[in-house]
C-alpha cells in the first residue's frame, strides 16, 4: 500500500512539474510571438535569408489556397500537387483563377517517386509564388516528393487537406531556423497543439524522400524544436471535442473511484487538483498561443507529448 501511495504521489508531482514547465515555455513563446509580429519581415530578412516552400497534398479548397498564398515573407512559395484527371474540375478552376500556363517541369531527379506529368505557373508576376503540379494520384508522401522536386527553397513545409498557416507562421519558422546558425537545422519541429514539421531538402534526399519513418533518420542535434504554433487544423473539431471529453471523464472517474477505495480520499483530491492544474494550463496555452484551436486540442497535446516517450514518432500528413 505504501509503495502504491508513494508511486502515485511521485507521478502526480511529475505531472504538476511538467505542466508548470510547459506553462512557462508557453509564456515565453507568447512574448516571442509578440516581438516577431512587431517587425516580422525585417527580422526574417536579417536572420539569414532562409527560404521555405509549402508543399500541399490533397489541397483543393480555394479558401485554403488563398490562405496559403497570403504570406508577406518574400522567400516563400506554395506548391499544390493534384491529379488533373481525377480532380479535373478543381484543377481547371485553379488554372483559370490564377492564370496558370504550362511550363518546363525542371523537376529534380533526387526524389524518385515524383513522376510529374506537367507543371503550371502563373503569367501574373504577383502570383509567381504559386506552382501547380499535375501527377497521377498515389500516396500523400509521393505528392510531397513531387512538390519537393520542384521547390525553389531549401526548407519544405508539408501541408495537408485541412491545414492552415497561423499568422506570421513562415516568419516565425525562418527566424527559429536562422537563429541556430546557417546550415545547422535539418528539421524544425513545432510541438504545439497541432504539430508541424519543416524539413531541410538535403535531409529529405538523404532519407529517400517523404515516408512515415522519415523522422527516424534525422539526428536530434540537427532538430530545432519550438513551442510556437505554426499551423492549425479544422477537420473533425466536434469529433475531437466529444472523444476528448468522454475519454478524460471516464479516465478520471475510474481513477478517482479506485484511489478513494484503496488509497483514501486525500489522494483522490490531490489527483483532482493536478487535473485542474493541467486543464488550466491547457486553457492558458490556447489563449496565449493559438485561439484558432479548440480547447480539447490543447488537452490532447499533453497526451501526445507523453505518448512520444514510449515510441519513435511517425510522420503523417492528412
């Protein structure tokens, strides 16, 4: 009994300390975001001229495309990969909307799964940062390889169907990369509510392109981590809220019942206090960093971070 009591106390203490550390990190990140927002473009240009290409798989929503193009940072582009035969209506709509014409592909042969049919760019100078790639539908990883093969910049940001950029996301990302020194970062990992990865092109080539296990080959000392959110996602918000609330309620109810029956009401009260602390910290994180995400997504971030201890991360794209 004493061993069980001590184990639970140590666990609650560890959780409380972890929550406090994250709250401090969120506070610092929020202050940093305010500083970047005050002069993001100038700061980026003086920080090393890092360029970033957003490579999209399955993006067919015009509103999402407009959002991805609404970036002020100069060294940035959006590359949309679609199957012109399978998504013919959307493909033609994009071509018409942005006045695109077919050009020489110029694709790199460093990504073996690219297999591009055609490449389209705008005749309008103001839309030169948009590239449309036509390729046969396959996996999302192959789409990303196709986009990376025609990317103009060294850093590749994968974008899925329901992924949107946070305000000044590109500026924040390139400043975080450049602040570590030129050539020192193969992977930028945002560990905020909606995780985001930005890969160096050479690191992707060394791994043979995008796969579920691409993260495994990138050394920890070549990875830069930030708690600043770079993207947010909009799909299945209701489902996330429902599942999260039911799961947390069931888990806490079961835990309180067991603790009250075996270890006493005092320990159950301590557990409840820890749960309240974690909930408050998640609410603070959402308010300080990303009002775009639902509160339940902030709660899920804690579970994702804890689960990462028990296994290597896999890269997925929606």
